[in-house]
């Protein structure tokens, strides 16, 4: 069996999918994207496709090593995200070839279903409370909310108190049995993050995500040591080499590789094993589409230290594949059952990809402080 073609689809709202075709009639699907840089990643996918066409798709580790190590310059968001989406597709083909789900080829499932959490968005405390209550109505038992941006290097008492009031309002609305994660999105400096997290502690967040930009592991470690709240990060780390310091320096309690960015399914399985050895939990990052979710669920099913899975669209279910997969994922009581189909366990509808296609030109928001300087989104 040989790879014959690699095809790319840009799909609203901001997703990029890849299809890898073979001469055996099998097609695998993946999700290679960097949010806001889809066209750049597309160019990288086409670069790697020149190597892949004509190769045996079953030799996944060989191809991963060549794509990653075959260049003098390694790593980075664009290159590793392109490799990640292609790796999803190769696993999808392999599973279809052998008639087995990916998790069966990675040791077999050790749970029957995966707990999910949703996103809460809004401009006011009332918006966030309403989102949390809708999540409960959908059967979810956890939600993630964010803090305001941009944030100055050292923020005011008013700013700090506004973030605390938001968490307090959501906690009062949902009660103690419902989990609330808080994503600080790397918007704050360590100094401001410590002040905010100290005031968050009475409301028992599930975790605090990216309390500062994650490049400085020592800064992350310092924040983690200053609080009883679990710290989570990983969406902006790539491959096991970048996760090593985060894990070994105990800068986090919850590791969040994004399977569309970190290197794919098997690379994230290796990262999860490193975290397991340090008694850390795994919560794969996923603000993207249904193919990303499919890859995550395969990893979740066979990973001992899995905690909970991100599910961004609590209202329309688009990331569950509604309108894009012939059989979308279904949630019951806040859980998704382990997929039983071969490969990623999904069948995308390419006609719907085309119907919802766009130019791939979505851009990340840009924040500006009151003095005109750039603020982190």
C-alpha cells in the first residue's frame, strides 16, 4: 500500500483538515492547524506531502522521525502542527487497514467513556454564569472560563477583583459538585498571576491554565509552588523535548498537549507517559474541530492518567462533528463513549467540508493596551 495524494480543506469557523489517500482505497483524516496561521501550516503540509507520496502509510514512526528530524532546523508550532495532522491521518489509515481503533493499537482501552468539559464565554459575569448553567443542562460536570484581556504587567486591584467576582459568581451558580477550570491564557505576568490565584483559592478551581506565558519554565514553577491550585499548561509546547522541562521541573500538575500541535497521537502518548511517571494528570487541549476531538478520544481511551477532555462548543456541538461527520459524537451525562470504529472511529463528509469551506484566512485577535502597546491575547 502506498500514499497517492494529500488533500487539504479549510473549514469554517477556523479549522483545517487533511485527507491522505492510498492506492488501496483507504483515506485517513487529520487536523493540522495553527490557529491564525492556517495558510502557513498548509504550506508546511504540502512540503511534507512531497516526502510522503509514494511511501507506505503504515510506517508511522519512521515517517514521523524523517519529517521531524530530516531538517537541520527542528520543531516550532508550524512544522510540528503540520506533522501532527498528517500523523493523525496515518493512524486513521493504519486502523482501517487492520480493522481496529487506534487505541487498540496503543495498548487497548482501559476505560469505557471519557469525561468532557465545555467552554464558557461572555462579556459579563451573567454571560459566564449562563454558559455554566447551559453546560449543566447538557449534562457536563465541568466548564472552563477565562480572564479579561489584555492584562497589564502589574494589574490594579479593580482588575484582580473583577476576575475573582466572575469565578465566585459561577461557583455560586453551579455549586460545589461542578468543576470550574480557569484559563488565564498567558495574559498575566507571574506577579499579577500570583495575586489573582491567591484570591481564586477559596473557590476551588479545577486548575489554572497558563497563568503566564509558558516559555519560562522557572516562572511557571514559581507560580505552581506558590499555590494549592493545580497549574495546567501545554497547548504551546511541542514534542516530548519541550514537555520534558515542564514535567521534570514540576511546573504543572495537569499536562495539556494539543494533539494538533504537540506531534500527534503517539507523541502525545509519550508525553502522557512522562507525566504519569511524575504523578501528573493528562487533559488534552482541544479548542478545534471534530477530527482533533477524534484523535484526543483515542488517546484518552488508553491513557491511565487521563483526567478530562476539552469540548469547546457546548451550544452547537460543531466540534462533535454535527454537519461534518456522517455519525457525530454523542455525549451522555457529560461523557463520550470510547469510539469502536476502526482508525479514528469517524467518517468525515467531504461534501460538507466543501460546503463550509473558506479561504483559511482567520486571524487571531490582537489586543492593544491603552498606551498603544501590544497586549497578549
